[in-house]
C-alpha cells in the first residue's frame, strides 16, 4: 500500500482559513478529483465537515478520524485514530486500490507525515493568511520527482515528492 498526502499549500504553507481554501484554482480541484477518484481517502472531521452539505465525496472510500465517539454520517467510515484509519484502508485495497490519500487537515497531515510514501503538493507561489498549515517537508526525507508549473489563475506548480 502507498500512503500519499494530497495538498495545496501557499509559499508560507497555509492550506486553509476558517474551514475553507484561501484560493480558487479550478485546475487544482480537477487534479484532486482525478487523483483521488476510486481510492480511499483519510481525513479529519473538520475537513469532512468543510465538504459541501457535509456529504462524502462520491466514488471514494471516505474515512473520517474523530475523537467524538457518537459521530456518524451516511456514506463515511468513522475511526478514532490515524492508525485505525490506515488499517481500515489497507484492508480495502482490493476494492479501492493500492494508493490511499490523506487529504487533511493540518493536524492529520502532521501526524501522518512519518508514514507517508508520496506527497502530491500543489505549491501556490503567493503568501496567504490562514489558520491551518502544512508541515514543511524535510529535504533529507523527501525528494521532488516531478514539477509542472502553471500560471493561471495564479502562479502555481504541481509537485510530487517521494520518500527517500
């Protein structure tokens, strides 16, 4: 199983503000949809609750981590730890494929970074104010293996990092 982060972050590593993205980059949203479709995704409760109408993303296994013992929503799997989320996804690779995506939020990214094999990072070349950040990647641990720059609607780049 390959465990991957998929994230968009500004130059100052901001990934969110008030439960929303601080930018609107349609090509990045399409990239996210294309990469995660047909796969398992692990996320924190607040990330799930930022989805439109708090509905699971279709065509994917939506696994939500929360400490709330009575948390339930139609169409999602609820666990109380990152380790349980990873084990659940590992048990479903026959249905959802070998790559599992961690999609946020900030605390889940931070907790899971030691376990991650790959990072799909959309780097937005501007600084934004926000209340949620992505942990910096250590060059000694991760190597950039792909970089594809874009300029519309802002300057950004699709970057892929692999664990060394």
